[in-house]
C-alpha cells in the first residue's frame, strides 16, 4: 500500500513540478513576444512558435488535445504556431499496474476485481485524459474499461490557463480571428470530457439513433461497472481504418459511406455531432467470415464508432442555418447565405466579410455542392487539407479586421475538417452531393426539434441552450 501511495504522490508531484516549469517557459515566450512588439521589432513567429511548442510539450496531457484542435481552425492560431503544435503528442504517461489497481479500487471499491471475470491492468490504449483496459464480464462479454487518470480536473484547469496565455500571444499579433468564443467553447467541451457519466449518456444517444443502421455499431455501456471517472462498455472488435488504404475502391467507399452517415445523419436529424473524427475513434468490422488466411483483409461491413467524450449538441436553429447556407450557396441566394451566418451568430457582416466567409464555406461545402463522383478534395493530401483556403481567408480577414467566431462554429468546423481528412486517407470517390441531399431530404425543423427532445429525454442528455 505504501508503494502505491508513494507512486501516486510522486506522479502528482511530478505533474505539479512540470506545470511550474511549463508555466515559466510559456511566460518567457509571452514576455519575448511582448518585448518585440513594444520595441517595434518584427517578431520571429517561427522561432517563438518552436519555443512555445517546446514549453507545452512537457505537459503531454489535455493541452496537447487542445493544441491539435486549434491547428484545424483557420487563424485560431498563427500558421507557425498551428504547425508546431499539431506535431505534439497528446498521450500522457501511462499508469502502471499497481497504480491502475489503486484507481480501480477508488472507483469500484476494495472488491473491484471480483466484479469482472478478468481485467488486464496493462492498458490496451492510452490518450490525453485516460487509458483503456481490456476486461471480460462474468457473462463472457469482452469489455473496454476506460479509466481516467487521477486529478485530471486540476490538470485540465491548469492547461486552460496556459491556453489563455497562448491566445493572449495571438491577440498581440494583429489577428484575423478573435478567440474569446473559441476559448469558451474549447473550455466547455474539455471539461465535459472529464465527465464519463455524460459520455455514457452520449453513447446511449448514438445507440438509439443508429439502432436500425447495420453499418454503424455503438458500444453498450455497463452502468453497474461505470462511474464519473470509469466507463465500462462492450469491446467492439475491428481493424484499423488505415489498414484499408490499399483495399479496392469499392471497399474504401463502403467505409466512407458509413462514416458520412455516422456524422451527417445525427446532425441533420437530431442536432448532434461526433466532434472528434480522429482515426483512432473508428474501427472497421467485416462481413462474417471475412478474415482471410494470414490476416488478409475481408470485405468491410461497417464501422465501430468509438469514444463519445467530445459530442457537441446544437440548438435546432443552428442546424437550420447549416442547411440554409448549403442551399444559399447551391442556388446563389445571397439573402439566405447572410441569414445563415446571422443564425450561426456572426455579427457585423459587411458584404466584404461575407465574401471572405464564403471562401471557407465553399471549401467545406464544396464536395456537397458538386454533383459528380469525386474525391473529397482533388489533388490534396490529408495533412494539407484546407491549408490553402485557410491561408486565403487569413490574408483577406487581415484587411477586414478580426472576425468574432461564434462558439458553435468551432467543433462543427473541426469535425468537418477531420472527417474530410479521413476521406482523403481512404481515397474514397463518391457523389457527396447525392449522399448529402439524401440525408437532408424532407428536412423540417420542427421534426428535428421533436426528435431531439424525445431522444435526449430517453437517454438523459441535456438539451442544448438556445
């Protein structure tokens, strides 16, 4: 017991020391930039970005998740900063077996091990907020137990403090985008990710939405083996998505079609999106008997949709705004486009600013507007997806003054970019226009609101504030 206690105290002490060091280093970068601006020097953004990335890299925790998110939002950070931060790793140091046993005792009591038929104390996967362990239920079902690292609430709050410093740096650089609403949104979502009880409700919501969709599987949560910091659910076997890069186009298209449905259907019918389209959050299940000899690929049947920590729910008028913007761009209806931006929460819209926003909108909606079979972005690699358009938007917004990005836009944009990157990895060729119009066919706002109220009430998910 003493060894376990010492291990935990050492871990927390090390984290505290790391935050002090990181805070000092981030402050040094901030002071350097402030001094350069005060004295009228042109700041060396590339060098300062590298220094900031080096400072934050010592955390290897929640802020890395935030930093990588920021890299997907045009001009949320200077290009040099976004490039450096996107390369950092989000994984925290894993908990050892003794520490895992201590954490499980804290969550499930002294007899925790007897509640499972078996439990592997070595993690099967780790991430920024916790790690996943394989287990087996007494009824024989394979389980995934997602166990949160200790004291993560303090870690998240400390990381958000550092993020404020990063945004303050950006504010001194004649930014094209104001970040106040971005910070509010990121803070809310990151704090939500700490609440595994909320994640369990979101998982149940997606299970309800896709109960009749055989191409999309959602894990089942075992409430009796879950707490606010432990989430136990059924283990869904599947192959990594990237394993299918060399597969025939038909198979890659099958996966892309399931992923498109998994993202756009919940949004257009229930006002909810899976806000973290990371490659690790999907696995592919195959048709029965699909595995060939020696582990060769079989025919994909659909996707396992994993990890419901970053779910964004929207008031239904926002959903209407997304549909209106699509129709406004498709049919050249300027008034409908303006109305859509206003519905989203953009203010001070001049014709010039609308033209700039449309550059980004036409990029995001581009494949949906183009009625033909095509890749999601012709001639673009996943790592460069959206970079050219973001650069163009940056140059023009600099001349128009900073635009205040509504908070609802943040994860909508982040998810769309991430999803597009997955489609690029797959090299899928589909008529995205037809797929989108089939998804929104018969869209009626009152019906979306009714479905949302019913489904959210059934699963305990709170309705989004209007």
